[in-house]
């Protein structure tokens, strides 16, 4: 007697990420109540299960949903307003003034909706966000049906969201309390950077992460100028300062981590920290190339992020993944550095573990949530295919993502978004473009 199932997906190839370096051919994933019930040969699946719906992906690779470990989703509305500018000038002369004028709950909700649409189209099912008005971002994420870790922002200076560090923390924690219980939403403490947060505030963050067991989502060692300023003001490098303040530990997600010495890499490894590698943003802002091969060799958990669309221009994790692999090879002189299986791992399970969600998402194993992404290789431009794992990293792109599921719910079907995202997002973007355009900003 066969067993009932909500969904059965048959695929030409499945790369489950766990066990490592596994490629399954002609297998199926069975889904019940939003979770993976089984991964088994398709013939066995058809004999054992009677699904309510069956999806055949005979020229596809099925993988876990991609995890964007660092994003400022609402900054999709600032895409391209200050290109070709170094980081601090980009922030101080362009981004912060634009945010001061335009950021509001509506801005965050609409920008996050647009970001969710872009990320789902590219196979991203979960993202780690850092921005103002986290409640508005959460509303957009819930409407999109995605999974997200909502950062509770912290700065010392006033913005449209809060007046000072105490106000940021109070509002952020209140927002978290109001949103607890939503199964696809998780939370992180998100102090912006060592150069925008005081010792006192970092000490409070260290206490809170111990009490609440929340990740700490933090830009660190992004530029050489950041390190020089820290030496001038504090007499020590940023990571050393953070370590003395109790921030460096298993809950830390060190975003960028471009300029690290051997001692700092060893420290991150010894303390069980994670790194969010953002290769495109780092190159575009001229910040440098992160030492990913050294970090991985030391045992640091490395995930990958797009950063915001204002400093990357695309929320394209597959594109960033290919760039990360090539940079690792080129900078190390080792063609075997960050091979295809390891690259897929950092975009899935490594990101999940950094967020404290490794038992829930990041690989296709029974009991985990059915967050999945299918990439179609049914295009002569992608042929022939000898190793599907390599094709994912070096041949296919986000335009080849055909299907996406979050908790077993189909969010992308045959390259088309489903559900709420059928609304007129182009019109939404056009309205904000008119308001934010350089001419409008100069008026």
C-alpha cells in the first residue's frame, strides 16, 4: 500500500549537499507538510508514494534553496545611484544622504518586495537582511513567502528609524517580540560596523546575544581605511577590539572580512565564527579580495552574500558564486581551490549554519524544510553536461533557475513567479525611481 504525499519531484540530477560531494541521478524528493519526507530513486518513490502533485524535471538539477548570507534588501531602490565610488565616499556622499531623504516604512517594504522577487527568480529561498524599519521588511518577506533572518539594526547616529543606540535596540527588540512565532522569520542583532558603533553598544550586543542566542550580523575588516581608523582611535585593529568586547564567538557573522592577517584568521576559526563573503560588492567598491582559501583551510565557516543592490547591482547569488570560485583559484594559484561541490556548500549549508538554521535548511535530507531550487539545463547553450555540479557554478546562471519551493510551496514555476509577485512590481519601482532619481535629489 502506497503512502500519501503532498509533492513528489523527479529530477535528472539531485545534489543534496549532504552527504558531501554526492550527485544522485534519476532520484526523487518526497514532500509532506512542508518538509522533506524522503530522497530516493524515482522508481522506488513512485512505488511507495501517491502524491497529490508530481513534478518532473527530466533535464534539471535539483539543489537546496540558495542562502544569501548578507543583504540590504530595501536598497534595491538605490540600485546604481552612486556607481564607481569608493566605500566611504559612496556611503557619506551618496547613500546616507539618499537614505536620510527617502527611507521610511514604505521605502523598506517596497524595496524588500522587489528584492524578494529578484532573489526568488535566482533560486534564493532565504536571506540575511540588515536595514532600517525591520518590521516593514518582515511584512514584505511574509507577503513574498520567503524565509529571512531580519537584522535588528544598531548605529550611534540618528536616522529616520531611530535617534541613538538605545532607541535602535529598544525598537529592534520590540519588533522581534511582535514578530515571534512566524515560522519563516528569524532574527539577528545587526550592529552596522566597528566604525559606527561604540564600545558600550557592542558590550550590550554581547550581553544580548548571550541571553537570546541570536546571530550577530556585522560588517568587519571591509577596507584598509577601516583598520587604519581603528588603530588611530582605539589603538588596535577592529577584530581585536571586538574580541575584547565579547563579540567574537560562534554567533558572529563577519561580513566581508577582506583584510585579515594570519592571527585574525586563526582567531575566527578558534572562536567558531562565520564569514559572509561578498565578492562582487568587494570588487565593485575597490575594497579588495577576501582570503577565502585561507579561511576555509583554517576551518572557518564561509557563506556567501550579494550585499545590497546599491553596491552589487544584482542580487544574483549564482553569479557571485562563480566569481567567488574564480577569485579563490586566481588569488591562491590553485585551480582546485573552491571546487564546485565546496562552492555549492558555501551557498547553502554553510549559510544555514551561520544563521543557526543548519538543522532546518541548507541540504536535502529527510526532516528538513523543503526549500529547493531547480536549474534547467535544457538549453543548447549549456550542452554538453558531463558534471552537473560544475555546470551549476561555471555554466548556468540565474536565468536558468526554473522552479523554487519554500517549505514545499512553489514560488517559481517554469521561470515565472507565482502568488503575490504577479502584482505590478515594475510600476512600484518606477514610482520610486521618479522620486529618487538624480534630478529629483538635486531639486
